[in-house]
């Protein structure tokens, strides 16, 4: 079970990072939905997810505190977007380091290892490493789905099933869905 979760997590991490490929710095950073979701911000957010849940919560904090945690700007959403001074390489290197840190925890800890999440409410912080591993797999997949949509909004590159149809096929499919939705329009 642990190796299956780990394999899934590694594959999903790779899919997420691949969404950055071939894009300009602007496209990696620009928000495309009202919530401000952007590709590089999703990666930055997952740096903390990896470190907190699969590191700090099991007594294995990172060697250095993340800047947005140290200055507490994380609580104002600073982990969801990237400052001009933070390069793509800086963020992706941090993510790879966080993933490697998590991978060592996965290799060395049992799923039943006790864990305590520091930012959860008092009295509800206790859990297990296995529960947190599932949470990180879920969180990573969740944000990889966001990345699929954001990337599609940028340049039309869709998710893993994008090659299922050609451009004409997708256009026809879209039109079919739009027409079905329009049956519910009212005057």
C-alpha cells in the first residue's frame, strides 16, 4: 500500500511540474481565475504541504524554515503566488527538495507512525503518518487538476486525455455540451 501511494505521488508530482514546461515566466505566474490560482503558485503551495505533513508533523522538519512561514505571510496567502524575486528555478528546486525530504520519510517511517500537525486546532492535531501521506497524495492530485485547467486556459494544453480527440473533435464535443447547457437558459 505504501509503495502504491508513493508511486502515485511521484507520478502526480511529475505531472504537476510538467505543466510549467514551455511557458514564459509570465504565463507560469499569471492568475487566470478570480481566486488567483496560477501554475507556479500551486508548486510553491505544495512545497509547504510536503514539508509540513511528511516532515515537520513527524518530527522531521526541513533544515531551513520557508521564508513565507518565517515571516508568517503564509497566513495571508503568500504560499499561493510567487514574488518577482522568486525564480521558477528557485521554486521548482524547493519543491524537488521538499519531495526528496518527504521521500526519505516515506522510506523510513511506517504508516502507523504517530504524527502531529502543528497548525491544526488544539486537541485535533494527532494523526498518523499514513493518514498524512494519503492527504499529501490527495492534495497533490487536487492541485495537479487545477494545473490542468490553468494550463488549458493559457495555451489549450489539456490534461492527460487531451490527445483523445483532435482540435475539430474537441470543438464538436464542446459545442455538444454547450447546447445541452443552453436548454436550461431562461428568458
